């Protein structure tokens, strides 16, 4: 595995949610871009208050904005959950 890129894994619920977002909004490119960024620099996410080791980072599609919660170690970034957020937040 490359020293600057981690494997991306997804919880079953997160996988289903991302597939639904991609199907509704044709957002495959936005999701792939999010995964590329988070696999290289997961430290740039914001720490989730009260959840040690959990981080959040948004991504945007043409029709909405989403916040992904994830964890990571030296080899893997695990996407735990995703939720819709107001686009005006960013």
C-alpha cells in the first residue's frame, strides 16, 4: 500500500446511504473525490466532539451537501455514517 494513501472501507449502512445519494444525485464523482481526499489526508477532517478518534468532513453534490463521519488508522479509513446537511453551512 502506498505510504500516502489508505484503503477506504465503509460500514454497511454508510455503503447503502452513499449508493442512494449517488443514485439520486448522480454524485459518483463527488463521492469518489471525497474518498480520494480522505484516503490521503484524513487528519484534515474535524474531530467529532465527544467521540475520540472520529472525524467529520463534508462533500457536496449538485443537489446537496453531506457530512461523513469516519475513523482511520495507518492503513484504513472507515466511513461510518453520512447525513445530509444544509448547503448554506459551507
